[in-house]
């Protein structure tokens, strides 16, 4: 099962919407990572085997590039445009329905 870890800038209302669609979702609040750096968020997601969900395209594309350059495996990255949380939950659910934890490894997805 894919576990989605929401970066701090992701609306916390997305959590129950994705959980209602059958996903396990954790937030920075759940993981006691409020106020930490993007690098720390990425490191946390890596260490726990979580797919990372963020709106922060610029910083996380750079971090993703660093992981690829180091040949470090990760459990997926979703970069989501800011939009209505209901629409975002629908899009994420639809996209992730085609993946499992193994097939999402090292992928970056834009929704």
C-alpha cells in the first residue's frame, strides 16, 4: 500500500478526503515535522518509505534531481498544482489507482 506524506503546504483537509478513497495519509503534523526544511521533509519520506506530496515544485524538483544524481531510490513524488481540495483528491486518487508501492518507486508525477 502506498503511504502518502503531505508536505506542510498541503491543505490538511486533503487527508480525510484521500483516506476516504482508501489511502493511508500522513501529514507533517502527524509526523511532528512542522516547520522543518524541504530537505528534512524529503529525508523523512525516504526513511519511512512514503510517497511525498507537495505543491512546492521548484524546491522539490531540485531535491528530486539530487536523488537521481546520487542514484538514491525514493518512494515517489507528487507535485500538485494548487486547486480545490476536492478536485485535488479526485486527481490524486485517479492517478495513484494505476500504481502500487513498487511501481511508484523513483517516479515524479504532476497533478
